[in-house]
């Protein structure tokens, strides 16, 4: 391996980790914004038992798998959206990086992660208002 390819691999790995963490944040935002809660404070906690989440809980994708989708304290469901959104954010970075390399792939991947965040939070807001846009169209008729 040349130093250039090592640098490319390290920067790609870093971008995937950032994408996974952004996926975790997107999931938090989609949970809190429709409730009118802050996305900064308090730190992440279980909605069942109010336990503050630790480093294991907060690992994107891996935390969900280690906990088997359940809170370590109360056994309440974490919700599959955490796994789905974090995985989607990771894939949104991995696929462009693999196809286009660290520069173009990183730019496209970052754009896709931002787009994912906008879509997921928007869908959460629509759902919180009680249904899909199509349903409210029907209601109007
Ligand atoms: Zn709990």
C-alpha cells in the first residue's frame, strides 16, 4: 500500500464513521423535533426508564445489535428506526466512496446523508401531524 492509498482508506473510514454518527443524530432529531424538544439537551436517554444512554448504547448500528433492540435497564424497545436510519446513513456514504473514491464519493456521500436527514425528519413531522400528505388530501374531499 502506498501512503496515498493508506490516506485514502483512512479518510474513507473516517467519513463512514461520521456518517454513522450523523445517522444517530438524524434519528434523535426525528424523535425530538416533532415533540418540540431540544435536539441538544438533555443527552440521549431511554424513553421507558429515563436512563441516560452510555457509550455502548450510543454506538451507531453496533449499539442496537449489542442490546438486541432493547434498553439494557428496562427492556423497552429501542425502535427499529435507530438501526434503519443509522444503517442508511452509513450506506449513503459507503456506496459513493466505493464507487467514486474518497473525494467525489465523500462529497456525494455527505450530500446523501444531509438529504437523508431532511427526508427522515420531514417524514417524522408528517407522521406526528397524524398521517401522510395523501391522507390529508382525502380528508379535504
Ligand atoms: Zn429503559
